[in-house]
C-alpha cells in the first residue's frame, strides 16, 4: 500500500560549499541541475503510475511540481532530523556536515506517496 516517503539525496561536491567564489557557485549550479533532472524524471514516473510525488528546489525550499504551495522545506533541517547529520551555524546560515564529505555536500529531497516497492524499482 502507498505511504509517504521522504527520499533524501546527498551529492558529494567537488568544492567545500561553505567557501565563497565563482567556482563554488558554478559547482552549486551543476549539482542543482543534476538533482532537478533526476527529481523531475523520478517524480514524473511516479505520477505516471497514479501516485503523487514532488521534489524540493534546494535553493528556495519550495516544491517544484505542486504549484501554489508556499510552504518552505529546509534541506538542512530535514537531514539533521531524519538522518541525524550534524550542523553548525555560520552567520545567518545553518551548515550541514555530511559524515564523510563534511560541508562538500549538496542535500536535496523528493517526497512521494506510493508503495516503497514502486520507489525502489525506479531507483534501480
């Protein structure tokens, strides 16, 4: 039977994403594009089977396919609460620390309401 799934993804960045500079911004853009392509394809396939799915824009925290929703989801808070990843504050920004990659990590989340078997099959 269908259940609500939070599918948390982490990409290992080529740069420490806390650093500042054009090279870091380009890396963030690259990782965003990889996730958006994956998220769109994954959610489209879930929806084609009659279930609901959406992926979160890591930059804004807003859903990408459910238009009209203005509730913000924090990727960092999600990883902290659901995976028990460590965080720290840097100014006004909360920084995620991946257990292996440190702050060279790009977190992003997909939510789906479907059987686990459907989501697992699409991940393979």
